[in-house]
C-alpha cells in the first residue's frame, strides 16, 4: 500500500508550521533589538496579521513607543507577502 499521498499531505502542514515559527522568531528578534530588551518566545503571539504581546504594561508601552520603527523593520526583514498590521 502506497502512503506517499499522506506524507505529502503532512508535509504541507509541516511547512506552514515551520514558516509561522520562522516569522515569530524574526518578529521577536526585531522587537528585542529595537527596545534593547530580550523578549521571550511565549510573550508573543501572531494571529491574523496582528502581534499580541503578553507581558507587563511597562514592556508593552516601550514596544508601542517604538511601533513605527518596529514596523519599518518588519517591512524590510519579513518575507514578501507576509504583512503584519498591528501590535496589541
């Protein structure tokens, strides 16, 4: 019995998940470098083109102060076709 079609099916999901993790790592790197404070992986969540920050209000305010600079770097460093619209 040939299971190659199932393998191809799961490969698609593997690529999607891998791409999302890569995007998240790039976003974390950009924000961390911009505000000069290390951001942990579990502080950031990306849904429907929006970045949600789960941390202290102080850290959120610091990120929002640098929002324009962060979005400028997003445009330069994120893959073409992937747009982030807001940080919350």
